[in-house]
């Protein structure tokens, strides 16, 4: 049985256990972060102040270091973190599905 189909007992997630998610979900997360960074850095349609603050606060909630929420002081810090996340995900995942080669 694939690890992504193993049911987990109810209760809190064990932080020492490796996180197992489906490959498709990981690809979707990579693509979503890349698209968000593209939208936020679009010079032809910059985000409004409301959207800038929403991103700063929203990304802050998603980032946890040592069990404590990390607070971004500026929109630019939040976007920089998203760029780093996008780049880490790009380095971990291939652009093509497994077994496929360019041109096929």
C-alpha cells in the first residue's frame, strides 16, 4: 500500500514522523506557490495595500519555526520567503512527471 493511503489515527500529528503527502499534492503546492509569486511580482498589476497586508499576515500564519509563529514585518519579507519556498520546491521536484523526457 502506498504511504499516502495509510490511514492515520485521530489526534495530533507526530512532528518527529516524516510528513507523507501525495506526489500530486506536492506538485500542486509547488505550482500554486510559483503562481502566487508571479502574481505578487507583476509590475503591470501590483497588489493593493489590502492585498499586501493580507499576504503579509496570511504567510505569517503558515510559517512555523520551532513551534512559534514567525511574524513578517513587511510585505517584501513575506514575498522573499515565498520566493525561497518556490525555489526549494523547484529544486526538489522535476518539471516533468516521472518517466517522461522532454519531447515525449
